């Protein structure tokens, strides 16, 4: 805290915006954390984005009197609320805080100290952050951000969305010169703006946790609309990696490697058209300075290897709306305009191969695949860590991070339903369930892998907690008040999955709590070569009624592709 008004005026004014929608539960914590900042010369702008909570949000905000500046507007989304805050901000510097997150007391002071010490005042600083639960209790530190030269921030933000935007602080002019927040982007408006800032200005990390980000069940799920917006984000922003930007900040081979890494991301996300955008941008940026063989190998990797895998996964068909003509014509034009002759000749063969890949993914091939349904060998998968879990052989979905929300919500649900007997099938290696308080529950964990059963009984078994070899397809299953079946039906073909549901019903259990992806419009069967796919159990062939309750897991796997993953609660009858 600065000792006098004169001292305070020596430090630039910082505007801290808090956009809020229905903030009854957490906004006091957010506002109080800003008012407790050790950097004294700041203002707090609370923007009520049309809350529908009977005036509670406004009542809380007005209770702070002139310690904050309060604005109310019709609901228009976070971007519109932040733009209003930017318009009204008086500060030379600007940052924002979600209404359910919390600043540590030195957040603004340490970031301003760093900014004012930099040779380039037009920079963005950001810090690290930790995760807290709904009660504000510490859970863990978030993964460390990537290490990169400050002027490569735009590329790094496109490559992987690692930055928590409430960790940043920057001159207000940088936000305004880059066009403010786009109000047509409901969920990517912050990254859109930060990428544009990063194209011109450096991003500097303060390697210290100065923000607490809250994880709680009230946070909205990511819908398929969000996923389409993410795909559109890549289509719009990859072309911003211009030849000037890449040549200024990357050596030629570094640039090629950077585009290959970006292509891998598009492949993992199943965005084939974005993959071709990466290939096109690579040609634009590197055709004149790259070694021909290196450039050829990179184009081949992007347009044949990565693209063909993505096409196969999505069963893309060739018609006037597909990417086949896009691929053929764009590569042809680019080859004539940009590529050295030796690369151009190879590209002719590449175009032929690419057309063959697209044509080979016609419906006839898909029909043949339907005769070969998958039936997984779970013992072999467990033995070889086939789900590739880094923390648990049951897969990344069983990590403490991916179960951070359900570990709290499940015990609340069991108490509410007065569950005394819980059947958990499959129980897996008990990586996360061991941290759920089951002291008042008779717990039975079932699995088809005998090694798991033996290990679990040895490490965790007691009078009220036992593990048994159980097969949910063949049965029978012991009776329980509630059956928990998480991350299982997604690994079964339709026939086995429906059979398992019948075994659950026949067991006499009252409740079923199981995984469902609420925003999926349809389900596909599981064919040989695949180990899982998302399922919406309210769609054919399962056709379950609307669940009594959904617990959104806050899943971040696959780059947030599965944000609609929930545990759905159904009554068995």
C-alpha cells in the first residue's frame, strides 16, 4: 500500500473490469479481491450483463457504493460487457476478472511493476494461476504455460489455448487499436483479440501464481456451437500468421516445424479444412526461403498423412460442398504461383494421391466397415496402458484434474438420494474414487480385469468397500441403490451397450448415473480400429428420456472438444 496520494499519482491508473451475469454466488469474492489489491491507483468497473436473478446481482454491486463503478446493460454476452468497460475505463492500463475468480493481493502491483520495467511499454504481461473449488479451497496449480520468445505469442495462442485471460494486464490502447472484443464470437472473443495484439506486441510471463480460477458445477458446458466457433477461429486466425510475421520471429526450419505442430493440432481436433489452411499458409510463408525438400516433406505430412487420417475419421464424402475441389484447386494455384519447380512436380503427384484418399472414403467403404463392430480387450488395454493415461491406466478421464468437479458433486448427490449401497462399474484402478468420502456408503467396485480387482482389494478393500470381478454385459450384477457407470458405454458397440443397460435394469437398482454427451445430435456405432466415441444416451439407439439431473464434468480433453461431457442421472424402471 502506498503511503500518500502523491505517491499513488506517480503510478498509472489501472482499470479492472468485472463482467457479471447472475453473480449471486461468487461476485463478492471477485470484487473484494480487487479492492484488496496492494496497488492503490486502480478503479473497479462492474458490468451487469442483463442478469436474470431478480435484481440480486445489482443489489450486491450497489452495496459497494462509490468503491466501484457500476454499469447495467441488456444481456449481450461477455464481449459486449468488456467493450462497455473499455469504453468507460479511465485507466491507462486495463485487465479483467471473471466474477467467479479471485485475484491475489499483489496481482496488479507485480504486473504493473513488471510492465513499467520493460523497454517496450506496449507489452502484455501475464501470470500463472491455481484452481479452487466452489468453496474457494485450493485444488492444484494449473499446468505451466509454454516457454517462448515474447514476440511469438500470437502463434502460441493459436497453437494451444493455454492462456487464462484473467491473468493478463496491458495498456488500454492495445485493446482499442486491435479492434476491441468481437461481439459475434460468444466464446473465443478474448483469444481473437489477444492473437491480434500478439502479432504486434510481446507477451511477458511473471512466473508466479497471482490468480485463483474457480472450478464449479455451475459453469456452462461447451456446446457443438462452441466447437464450430473454434473451427472458425482457426480458419480466420491461421492466415494471420503472415510471411512477414513468421520470417521476423522464426527461422525457416522453425517456421516449418511450427506449421507442422499446428497441423497436428488440427488433425487431433478433426478439423480437415483447417489442416489445408495450415498447408496453404506454410506455402505462402516459406516457398521463397525454405529448402525445397524440407518444404515438400512438410506439405506431404500435412496434406497426405495428417489430412488422410482426419478424412478417414470423419468419413468425409466428395461432393460440391466437400474440401476435395478446395484441395485440388488451391494446391494447384499455389503450386503455380509460389513453389520452386522441383517441389511443384512432387505436388502434382500429391494432388493425385489426395484425390484418391477422398474418393476412397465413399459410402461403400463405410458400409463395409459396419460389418465389423469393435469388441475391446480391456485386459490387454490395461496391461499396455492402451488408453494412454499419464496418471491412471484407466485413461486421462480418470485423472484428478478431469474428475475435479465430480469428486465433489457425486458425494452431494449420494447424500441427497440417501444412497447406502453404491455399485461402481467399471471401477478401474480407483485413481480418483479413493478421494471421494464413502464413509457412510457400502461400496462395491466391479471390473472385468482381474488384476485391477486384486490390486484394489489389496490397497483399498475393507468392511464397507469391496471389489469384485463383474461383467456388465453378461451379468448378473449385485443389487444397489445407485449404479455409477462412468466412461464405459462409450467403449462398447451398440449391441453390448444396450445389453449392459438391460443388466443394470435387471439388477434392481433404482438409479443409474452414467456418462452422456448432451450436445451430440446423433450416435455412431463402434467399429474395429476405434476404442471410443462420445454418446448422447437420449438419442437413438438408446433413447433414454431426459435425465433427472446432469453433472457437467468440465472436461478439457482433446483441447476442450468434449465440454458437453456429463454424468446423467436416470431412474431405472
